[in-house]
């Protein structure tokens, strides 16, 4: 019987690519970072721009804050409201998103890419 392959969670402990993918590999996370790099900071901005459900957005933001990719900062007291800002590690994802954009433009969105 062949050996069972290691799960991505186990592989993440030994591989920086797997560890990064474990955090930002979920599609909504990448799009939230993209919008934050474009200047979005508020929950409603992210929700409206992405068309994401509030529950999913809240979970993603919570995960990103816990991972140190974003920081949460109050901007209004009554009613209490927070904004979400990229940290240094979050801003450091910009080259990754730029590479994904370039790859998508070349291989997925070019007129002859899908033929």
C-alpha cells in the first residue's frame, strides 16, 4: 500500500511556500489584500467592492489580524467602528499580487490565452 501524502498543514511547518499558501491561499484573502493595497480600509468598502458576505469577511479579517497581515484600528466610537490596515508583512505581499496579476494577464486574460 503506498504511503499517504503529507497534508498541507504538516508540509507548512517545513516549507515557506506551503506556510504562505496556508494563510493567503484562500481566494478572499488575496482579494482583500488587493483591495487594501488599493486603499480600502473599512469593512463596508471591502464588502461592497468584493460582494462578499459579512460573515465570511469578518472571519477573513479576523484571521488576517491574528496572523499579523492586517491591524485593526478604531476610527469611530459611536457606534464603534474599526478600520483594517495592512501591516508591514501585509504590504510585503504586493509583489506576490503583482506577479499573480502579470501571470493572469499573460496566460488567462490575453485574447489568445484560452484558445
